[in-house]
């Protein structure tokens, strides 16, 4: 039965990723790297950091909800596979500066956003 939670969450996350990516890319057409992917990765990192702490603070909410949100929804929403492909394509095409910029921004910012999500959940849900 757990696979249904992952599947439904993953489908919803993938659909939201698709729309988020298109929207952000349409706002920043003059940027030379994929801003939609960066946005989705950062937001996904923030949300997974937040969710993980919530599930630790409220263990009764874990189980199926944790599978649905973290593995399903956020697994479908975040785009590190797309990020890896885009970065590899920059390397293949000789755009080393763009590839390294993409690696640096996605990795450093997402770690910062995970930590921020953890901090935010503690601020909001601990007394």
C-alpha cells in the first residue's frame, strides 16, 4: 500500500515541478543557466529540510505521510536528475564556466536551504 502514497505524491510533485520550471524560466529569459531548475532544487531542499524536522518533532505524523511528502511529492518535485543532465550538457558543449556555475549554485544553495528549512521548522513548531 505504501507504493500508492509514493506514486500519488510523486505524480503531484512532478506536475508541480513542470509548471514551476516553465513559469520561472519564462520570468528569467536572459539568464544563461536554467533558473527554473535552480528554483525547484532550492525550494525542494527547503521543503525537505522543513518536513524532516516536522516528522521528527511529531512522530505520530510520520509513516504514510512521510512517504507521501518526502519520497513521493518532494522526490517528484526536485530535479537533480535534470540538473545533472543540464550540467553534463554544458561540459559536453564546452561551456565549462556555465557548468561550474550550475554545480556551485545548485549544491551550495540547496545545502543552505535544507539547513534553513530545518531552522524554520524549529522556530515555528518548538516551544
